[in-house]
C-alpha cells in the first residue's frame, strides 16, 4: 500500500512538472509583458481592491454589495491560505530551469508553493462578485483566470498549486455568501407578535396588483419569477420615477390587494396609496436595505407569496407628519395634539413614514448625495455629502413643543429602534403607537455629537442629546428651505407641523411565525396501553 501511495504521488508530481515545463517552453506573443505585470498588480490584493473601489464608487447598489462580498471572500481565502494552507503542505517552489529570464519575478516569493495565494484571492474575488452580481462576475472571471495562469507562466507555482488555490477561492466565495444569507435571515425580526388582521386570501393571486419599481436597488433580482409561479393571476406592472405615484394610486383603487416591489421609499409611496384606498398591502422586498420588510419579518418574496395565498396579515402603526398652525404646545410629551383634517389633495396635506422621519444632518446629507450622485457616482457623492455635513457650522433652529431649540438632528422613528451605533438598527414591534424621538442639540461640531447620541441608544439623556418616546410632537418656526427626510425620501419642511403615530393603521401581509415549542411539547403521556 505504501509503495502504491508513493507511486501515485510520484506520478502526480511527474505530470505536474511536465505540464509546468510545457508552459515554460511555450511562448505567446505579448504574454511575456502582460502576464508578469498582471501578477504583480495582484500582489497583496491591490488589483482586486482597486476593482472593488471602482464598483463601490460608480456601480449600482447590487454591484456595490457584490464588491463588498468579493472583498470579504478574498480576505477569507487569503487568511486561510496564509495561516493553514501554506504551512500544512510545505511544498518547495519550482526550479526555474527552462523559464525565460524575462518572465521570472525580480523578487522571487519566499513562502512555500502549495497552494497558490494569488489564485485563491483571484477566484475568491470573482466568485464572491459573481454570486451577488453575475454580470460583473462574468467580467472578473477571465481576469482571475489570467492571474492564476500567470503564476505558472512566471515559474512561481506548479499547475496543481494554482488549481488548489482556485478551488479554495471559490469555496471562500460560497462560504461568504452562505454567511451573508444566514446573517440576513437572522436580521429578520423574530418578534413583531402583532394580532392577526382580516385580509383576503388570494391562493392564485387573483385581485393582487404588484407595482415594481425598476429603479430600486434589487427589484430585478427580488424573486419576481417566484411570484409569477406562486401567484400566477397577479398583475405585475413595472414603472419608475414620476409614474410611480399615479400607478400605485390607480392599482390601489381597482385591486383587492396592492402589492409593491422596491425599496423603502417605494414601499412608503405604496403604503400611502393603500391607506387612502383602504386596501391591504403586500410588500415584496426589492431595495438595497429593505428596513421595513425586515422589521416586519419578511426575508424575501417567498414569505410574502405564502402570506398572500393564506390570507395571513397583521396591523402595523404608521408615522405621520401633518402641517399645522404655528402655535406652541405646553409640554414636549403632550399627547392630545390637534391634527388638521386632510385636504382635498390628501397626499399634499399629510406625509406618512413607515420607518423614520428626520430634520437636520441626515436630510442635508441626502440632499447633497442626490445633487452630486448623477454627476460623480453614488460612492463619491456619499463621501462628499458626509464631508459637507460634518463641517456644518449652523444647526437648525426651531421650536419643539413650545421651546426654542437648536438641533443638529431631529429623528422620529415609527416605533422604538433597538441597539446603538452610527444608525438605529431595528425594531422589535411595529405597533407601539409611539414615536422614538431623538434630539441632538446644536453646539460644537456635529460629528462628535451625532456619534455620541448614536452610541447612547434609545431612552437616554446627556448634555448633547435626548432620546424618549412620545405619542406626538409639535414642531414650529421651521426656517424656510429646511429639508426633511422620511423613509429615504427628500422634501422641504413646512413652517410648522405635527408628528404623531397612527396605531394599527395599515394592514400588511406577513406569514404567521412558527409556534414556539412550549414546556409540554415533548412531554410523554402514559396511556392505558402502557
């Protein structure tokens, strides 16, 4: 058996060396310059870091997410190779006999040969990108293969080193994808135990109209094929931009159930149309972040299809901002704030938010990003916007419940956001009927104060901020031209308005959570039969 094993290894090594020598003897026009240069560019992952930076700066939301996954895959592959792979199989580097001097590296690698780290990094990047953004992954794959081949062409690796490295890279990409999917499943709020709401069951989708925002981050990848298969009689209408509100209003008026596929801004517009028409809403997550869908407990289109077919829905609260008379209220937590009735336009008189509303730093950042994004790309625009906001010198001066305040940020969440960090993370309940109000007071520079308030979390106070929960809040004497943001949308604030929360205002489809096993679930009961 030992002789056979040695013979097997010997034959593999002999074939490996023969293939290495064949590549060394072969000359491809232009390759002597291109392949060594490509291999040098991939040193320390610089080639891939540059590609990821370009995608992050100028790519679509899907491309940016793919770039992040690709770099995470590269980091995993590189760490695995350098900590385990190289030291587990201590194979010497090939002898450079027969390799033309013009191809050989100026500074030969000193580490062991098996497996190839360059190949692992290249294929990890390509696999991580392809699994999230197939189009860009298809462009990255030939470059990755060229980097891998260059390692044999320049004489620093055997072919089996490269094949093993490529396999480990693909495995790293698949692992990162699995971890990311698992994290997304965990992000879906397990709570939100809302009472069941009456909603029609549509087993084949008859009566459901789904408006798809073509401009949303991942609408094209949001499981619409699954929707067509699960609910074949549902009507799907694709549109974007200015046509969206009219299409949503028309669909809500004629349908039993209004469906929407898009990001949080699109879902906000659909919720407004559903509230006006008095119909249930079916949310098919199709944005970049999908905060409302995840807080509701929807991981993807499959969950929504299952809920619509079975008629499973819940009631959720909706935040509202309504222009009102500019008069002061006596206390910050006054609960009986008069709210004007909606005018003929409805939408013009009221604004709704499913996630949050803000005045100050975030709307300013959003405005700069929207202004510069079409000119220089989303990534650079976000960096420029952050730089401008953090250098701001004048906070917003207004009156809150009758008291004059200067604030860097007024934030109102539809329900209490949990956790701390640069932004509030998630909500365990969408039916509290309370606003999560956070104020970052003016003074000093905005950056340190915003960070301190974010790290402090909800229901806290400090010299620079206040966080509390209210049923309503009157805001007056807002300077003209002050921007506001709600669910990622940008608008100009009225001179005075009231923020409040409408409990159980909207019916939304959501599958019923699996029952939690109780203490008696696994109890064995003895019968008369023994």
